[in-house]
């Protein structure tokens, strides 16, 4: 359950990042549509809610909600390192 919570949290944070036109252009190409933003925002909210639920199922309510923030921190760090590494590869 904890691995599922981590994966869903990373997916939710990635969707939130793709709402930004700069990141969307880098990852998926130009022209962010309004529908794309709404779908990404809905997907992000759904993935983060499912991540919280999986974390609470795995650890219990009190520890799950605290552990969820830790998982999101690790997921955000992973996405940041991945984005930095891939940007360097694209420049070469």
C-alpha cells in the first residue's frame, strides 16, 4: 500500500507540474489548452486523494496522514531530480 501511495503521489505531483505552461511545453509540446489544464487538475486531485487513502490504509489514520507528507516530499524530490537530469540530457 505504501508503494502505491508513493506512485500515486508522484503521479499527482507530476500532473500539477504539467499545468504550468513551461513544464507542459518541455514535456508534451506547446499549446496548453484549457481542457488540458482541467483534466490535469482533476487527475492530480484524484491521484493525491487516492494516495492519501492508500497511505492511511497502510499505516492507519494518524500515522498515514503524517507519512503521506513524507511520501509527497520524496516524490517531489524524485521528480525534481528527474527533471533536472532529463534537461541536462536534452542539452547534450
